[in-house]
């Protein structure tokens, strides 16, 4: 993710002087239109473009029909064809204006939207399919036409890996009727968030008592113990067998690793 650096007042004054003094230096970038799309050869790819003279046109409007960005001003085009099936992340958040990205397949008149959004998008690129990338000023900052576009296109990091086990014996609290299920979890990778969630069900007489509980998990490659307290939504858990369905999920910026265990757990006091 790019970070916007604060600019000093003198910096702003200097910038203004440059803009006022040299308006004729800027020209529309060569990839202002679809026909001039820059071909991205290999990943990672990055480009810095002055888009202040870039324009928007009917092709942008067609792309935006199914995207719904507030604007597609100062847009520029790229295209990318992968030799293999890969996850791709496109990040324009380092630009000095609020930039958005749309990804389509097809050509003008037959565009199909794959994804779009502000700041950054991720999508699954199929081998040998050409993806057209439109980077634009979405006007979420309320004005201006483009600026310095910073676009980074990279292969998505692999999904985090997560592995969960569930202990065969759990406990229950006869006062509150809650059950506590435990186990271990091992999780690694570039992770934004990770958790274990337990759905517990137990036959008590003619009824099936059910409840859910969850806990956050730390992903540092080591095996850790987890413990989740589950309250029955329609009654109290008691001693004896219960069915535990446990999901462990670890998500990176692009996709998630998931593990799942369905086990019989004996609840004891
Ligand atoms: Ca354009």
C-alpha cells in the first residue's frame, strides 16, 4: 500500500509556481486512449505518469457502466496478458490524487467488467486472456484533473496457510451452560486477519442445542493453542458428546486460506 507523504507549505508554493510557470510542458500521455494502451510485459510492473492532461471518453463511460465510479477523469490505459493463471493486484493508492482502477476484458463495444474500485483491486487472471486496465481520477477528492499517477501491478502473494486441530475433550460450565472447545492452530503467510470459529451442536433429549463462538488467531508460523467458549442459542450444553464444526480462516489482502474440521468432542465438567 502506498502512503501519502505530507508536503510542506514551501513545497506547495513551489509546486504552484511550477504549474503556473510551465503549463505548456504537460501533454496528454500516450496511453490516454484505449488504442494507446501500454502493454505490461512482466510483473511486478510499476509506472509513474503525469495525467493532468489526460482525458475521459466514451470507452471510459462504457467501462464505468457496470463499475459506477463517481468519475473516470484523466484516465490512462494498460493491458496485461498472463502466461499462467495467477492472482493479480493493481495498486494506485500511491498517486497524489484519489485514483481508481477498472479491469475489463474484450474491446470497445464489448467490454466485460472484471473488477473495479478505489485505491487497489485484485482479480484472478486466466492464462492467455488480455485484461485491459483503466486507471482514472475518481474525483473522491472533489476536484482537479489527474496528477501524478503511481500504478503498481504485481502478482498476488500466495494465500496464507492455516491448519487447525480440535481436542477430543472439551469442557462445560453447569452454571452457565457454556461449552469450551480447544485445539491448536498453525498459521503463516502475509495475513490481514485470522480467526477460528466453532459451531457446536449437542443432542439433549429431543432437542439439538446449537451455538457459535470464535476467537482471533495470531499468524506467526508457530503452533498455538486456541480456546473458544460457546453459548447455546436455544439451551444449555451438558456433559457428553457434541459435534464441533470448526473453521480456521486466515486472509491476506487478496485471498484466504481455510481449514475445516468436523469432530466429536466429549464435554466434561
Ligand atoms: Ca483517457
